[in-house]
């Protein structure tokens, strides 16, 4: 590939220090450097970002990266800058002037990668500026979001094909970790590939043992798991409240654990993440907010306390274990409650039109937004405060908002951290006069001028805590002083943001005129139902777990893994769910009275049931429900 200004392997060695590419990376890179639209399917941890970052540095010009994950965009930009690579990101919540400055730098500067959220790509401002850029590659991360067949469809992704109309010669690289055969086909169609071109690595993970354990007492089983399995782990739960509860329970039992969710401050999230990555913590208990873009290869176990609503989500999260190729475990703790919860979530996920219109009307009132206004604007959005203000049910409201998002009316993001910024608005002479008239402000202004160069010419990012410590004053007093300077029009000061954002993709209309695509609505509803059924089947069907997952992703002729709970016989393979529960309850009653030998237990069952009772005992013993001392079994009541 020597015809390119820089050879890919030389770029890899120069900026990343690796001597060779991982499987598929070099083939994908060669394909896009040859100008071909390319779809790369690589499992979690497979090194997808290298596939567009390296070609961006091989050629003249800029690579535009479309991604819906703001936190991941920011992390990648920061990491690229540490390697000496110029990169920028534009996303919801940013001030217009910052967007304007970044786009100008992409035209006239040496920026090599520009990360954009999908709704920003096709704004008039971005469109006009991108047309002036020397674009070498259009990269679409999380490409499954473009497909209605996928588990995370986002209508804003459908607009990416529009960008190809004004970048006709620029190749597109689409990347995803999870895609069924229907999604693979749909991605290429929706992104207007000139011809089909797919590089796919098998989703098989030979070193990862999948298990589904049927547990009523999940918390007790979780403790048992971490006593048996050494090394670092992730525990996924559904609610923020549960992250803290379970982390505390693990701590009380001598396991170094902490909790993580999107509601924590950026500093605290970074602190917890770093502690876990650096092995100061053994276990992180999190919602699905944790894991994206975190490069930790030696995770030995991932435990799901609840069944996710799609196998795509489960596969991606479970796949964070064992990226180093060493033996690792992905454990799902499952019971009847999970099944009922998923079925209930299906009922709530697609609210009626009356409810959707009601929420839409309330949004307009909440933001005091006039009819015809709002398009392209972003607002800080606290869904709990919003629900309290209008006496709305949070779950129903969230699902109505997600429907509005899928229909392209709005877009929701998790908390976005935007640092404080400041610019001096007056001349140096006027500033000096102000300092003479306001001696209390003098030391603050002098410290800002010494600490933050260029504040007369451009916005500078403030670190208020650091500045307050230097000035030996409280953060609250400093904020009051900055507000006073802003009020006196000496500076323009914008405090930091760290809140979820709501973006209006279209202007506000009357709620009565709000429409949705009914055929798409029912299609997505049916797909959601199918995904739930597949997830439940995975948990309940006694078939090799790896086979089930691989077949879901279109790999039909695959052998049994030999290391999952089914292959190792640690399952109720020959027992129906109903029979197993009956055996479990009877064995519990027997052992509650006294310790019993195997013969004593078997005498309580009909001879034709003995094989199944042995299977049930094996499972209950293995999973810690019962224990054994010498020849006698006893109930484990920890």
C-alpha cells in the first residue's frame, strides 16, 4: 500500500507503537484507502477506531467521524491529542461560537479527525463548512443505528446518506460490533454503498464461558461468584439505585467495589473509572453507561443481574470480559421476574398517541418555546424535574420521549460535561479603569490574566476550583465575583454544564398536529417484541449459549463451545422449568428439617424421577443453594 503518502503500518507504529494490525484491521484499512465503501463487523474490543484513525493519517485531508456516543467521542479526541494528532468534536450542548471556531479550524487548520453527532452532520452550518473541507473519509461508528432492524435505531442516522451527496468521491467506512444478517444488508442500503463490501470477523469467543444461572437470591449468588472467580469484574444492573446498593453489599463482604452511573459528576465518573482500570477497585457495579471505549483487557468476569432486552446489548456488554484471550466468564443471573419485567417493558415501550402528544406539549411549556421555534436548539434537561413539574410518570414519559426521538422530532443525550469559559469584553485600558474603581475585583482579574493567556482574544476554559484555591477564597465567592464581572459587562462568563441534553431536531408545532410514521411505529414495536422473545429464549433454552448467540448473528454452522453452563452440564437441560422448581422446593423442605444423605433424599422421590433429581442436586450444589459435608447434604442459608 505504498502509493499512499504514509504507509498504514508506519502510521500505526509511529502513533500507537504497535508492530502489527489485529485481525481484519489491515484489510478494512486497505479497502477504504482504495476508495471503497466498507462495512466492518468487529466484536467489542476488536479495535474498530484504528480502522478509521490510521487511514485518516495516511492521506491528506480530514476524516469525519459520525458517532452517537458523546462520552466516547470526547475520550477519543482526548486520547488522539495525547498522541499528537489534531482532532475535534462537535455535539449537543456546545455553544455556537465553539462550533464555528472548530469548523473553521477544520477548513484552514491541520485537524485530521472531526467527530460529529449525527444530528449535527446535516445542519446548514456543518453542511456549508464541510463542503469547503478536504474530506478524505466518512466514518460511521455504531453503524447499526442506521437500521430499523437493529436494536438501537436512530432516525438521525438516516440523514448520513444525504452527506454522501455532497461528498460523492469520499469513501464511507461503517463500523459496528453487533449486527444480524438483516442489519448488515440494511446498513449498506441506508448508507448508499456503491457496492456491497463487508469484512466480518466471527463473533465466536473461544475463551469466554457464558452461563445462565436460575437464581431467586441473586445478591447471595453474586457474592458466591466473586469468591470463586478471581480478578476484576463488571456487574450490570438496571437502575442507578441498585448500583449503589450492590456495591455496598460487596464492600461489606470484603470485595473492593464501587458504583457508576451517568448521574454522577464527570470528575467522579473519571475517578471511579480510573480506579477500576488501575486495579485499585476489583469490581465496578454499573448501569449500561459503563464500558464504552474503556480499554481494559484483563476483565475476568461480567455479571448481569437482569436480562437485557436484546441479545445485541447482552453480547456487547458480556464481551467486555476476556479481551486478553485468557479464560473469562459472562454470567447472567435469571429468574421469572426478569421474564415478567421484559414483557411489562414491552407494554410500556410504545405509548399511545395521546400520551406522546401530551408529553410533547409539556416539553414546549417546560422550555417556554414558542410555536415555530426551537429547531437546532439544545436545552439542559432533567427528566425527573420535568415529570414532577407536570405530574407525569417517569417510565411512560421516558418511552414517549424515545418515540419522539425515533421519529426525528427531538434527541436525548446523557449528561454532557462542558467546562466553564470566559472572555474579556473590554479593552486593556477600560479593564484597568474598572480595577481602579473596583479594588475587590483587582486580584481576581490579575490572577485570571496571569493564569489564562489570550482571554482578550478568545474564550478560555476556567478551572474554578483551582482558581479559588489560588485566590484563597471559596468556590461560591468566586462564582459571585465572576457573575458580578459578567453583569458589569467586563467579561462573558458561562458556568460549566453537566446535565443531560434535549435537542430539538425540528421546530415546535402544535401537539394536535404532531404525527408519527405509523407503519414504522408498528414495525419497531414488532421488532422489539421479537428481540425480547429471543433474549428470554437464550436464558431458558438448554442449548449451548455460544451457539445460540452466534446463530442469532447469522453464524449457522458452529460447534458447541464446550465451556458454557449447558455444555458442562450445569443446567437443567433435561428438566422443565416447572419440574425443577418443584424439585428445588421439595429438597429445600427436606433439608430444612435435617441433613440428609443422597440415599435419604432419593427415597423421597419416585424411582423414575431419580435421574432428574440427581441433575437438580448437581445444579443446586454447584450454585451454592445447598452444600455437602462428608456424605450429607444441607441447606446453605447464607
